[in-house]
C-alpha cells in the first residue's frame, strides 16, 4: 500500500519544510473535494454531520475553527461570528457557501 500524491504535495512540503498530510493531494478523480477544507457555521447538527460526511467521502477535510487552510465556510446566514470574522479580515480566498452547495 503505497501512498500516491500529486506534485503539489512535494512543492508545498518543501516550501513549508514539513511533510504535509497526503489526503488533500490525492490524484484520485473520485476525490474531487481533495482541495476543500470546510468549516460549518450555523448549521443544525444533523445537517452538519451530513455535509462533513460528504466532504470527507469525496476527499475533503473539516475544521471546527477557521484557519488559513480553510477554503469554504458553510453557513445559512452572514450573521454568524465565523462569517463576520472572515468579512472583517478580508480573507478573500475563503468562499462562503450555502448547505445545498
């Protein structure tokens, strides 16, 4: 069982002088969320578990807190503190999406 990764894994591991997790860098076409790290804001627990399960099943990852690595915030409204913090800090690379995204 050898781990297969994309060339981006090598570049990022070298740039950060630390081996990165291999999961986000899988070349498997079925793992189309491999570059997605989602954090849920004001989502009910049942829906949150379903969203996280789907993201994990298709190669993504989940974060309870918003970090620089977070790519998507899943929220019902723009009023949640996570969303407000993103808006205030101007972190434009993060996308704020609805649950049905």
